[in-house]
C-alpha cells in the first residue's frame, strides 16, 4: 500500500510528546542521521543524542533527545525517547 504521509508518535517514559501526521521525520540514529519518508522500508533503530526533526504541513518542528529507539512499520513511525 502507498502512503502520502506518516503517522508519527513520540513517547517518553512519562508522557506522549507528539502524535500526528507528518510528511517526513529525520532522526539521530546511532550509526548516523537518517530521514524517513512515506513508504519507507520497515526498520528498527537505536537513537543517540540529537534532534528529531519532523515536518507538519509547512512547519518544521524539532525535539532534542538524549537516547531512544524508533520503529518504522508501514505509515507508522513510533519513537520512544528520553529527553
């Protein structure tokens, strides 16, 4: 199935930080920064300290994270982090 957006969920152990449709998300992977666009291949990756940058409409949003992991599956991008 082809998607034209991603459903991004950013969670910490304490709360939900963001849930919504985005056009892209860039993450600080432990092997380097990478970008997820709609129809990305499934993956799981650990994250290192850096910025998670996501695009909602025409606005770019940034959240600084210390560590965490991401799971990409279909249109879903689930990010579990410590801030």
